[in-house]
C-alpha cells in the first residue's frame, strides 16, 4: 500500500470530501483540526474562503475555541483521544455560526479486534489497559444529541488492512500516532508475553501468510 504510514488519515480525508460533495453547503470560514498532511485544507480552499488549520495539541478542550464562528468545522482523528469528549463537542458547537456544519472522523470501538485478542493472550490472566476507550455509533449519536446538535448523523465503515507480521501492524500504528495515549501506562510486555501475542496474531494468517486487521472509521455529523 502506497504511503501506508498515513493511510487512515488519507481515507478520512477522501471520505469527508465525498460527503461534502453531496451537501448543499456554502461556507466562507472553515476550521480543520488534525489535518496533519494539509491535504484537506488545500482541497477546501477557494475564492472567498478562509481555512483555519489547528493541531489538537494547540487547543485546550476545556476552553472555548479561540476563533470567530465558523460555517464548517472538521475534526480528523482527534476526538477519540480527548479527556472530555462532551465538553469538546459543546465548545465545537459554540464555535459554529448558526446553520454551521460539524463533521468528525476518528477510529471507533470496533477497531483492531485481532490486536486486542493478541494483547489479551500476551497478558494472560492479568490483562492490562493497553487501549484507550473508544466510541461506538450509539454513544456517538447520544453525545451529539446531548451537546445540542441538530440533524445528527452517525455512521461507521470498516477499513481492512493486511499485514505480513505483528510488528508491521505496531509500526503502522506508531507512525500514525495511534498507540496508547492513556496517562497511566501499563507495564510493557515481557519478551515471552510479546511472543505469545505475536503467535496469537499470526494464527489468523491466511494461506498467503497475511492477517487482515479491521479499523472502524466512525463519522459524526451535526448542524447548529
């Protein structure tokens, strides 16, 4: 897969652009959060439009967004790692102009089932917290409604990736900033436990020696 170190973000950008093509949305001010490659901001740019790009690390989720109201706010692969997701959504809604649109895309609760199984096998009878909590479709819809968004739409889609080795999956996750973000880190797997996890992962390899892992891309859409 070409440029595999950013394939999840590339998939999210392509999907959001497809969604916007089907909407009758005229905007002059847009905020894009988490667009690490700059591809989405560039695609949204046009005459009479102002596109503001921000990194999630530069924003305090407990405070209002330090910008003027936007017609469009897009968040890429960021909201699944904030400590106060309802608070962040409320601040996003408040940063929208009346009639403004919010779209978020991030990894959902159905992501990496084979990796989870392998880590459980490696941990044995004392499983450790190695993945941060993730949102599913139902809880995503409840959050949008709770935070005052109108015409909420929540959906998800699978993204399948084939791996030749357990180490290749871990390398891809690290390259895309998708490893554990919990403040309290669990102890690293011992060499023997890591080997158990690797074997558990590779037990599901196909006749070509590859394991197909699933990433669930969750999409939240709401209007003000």
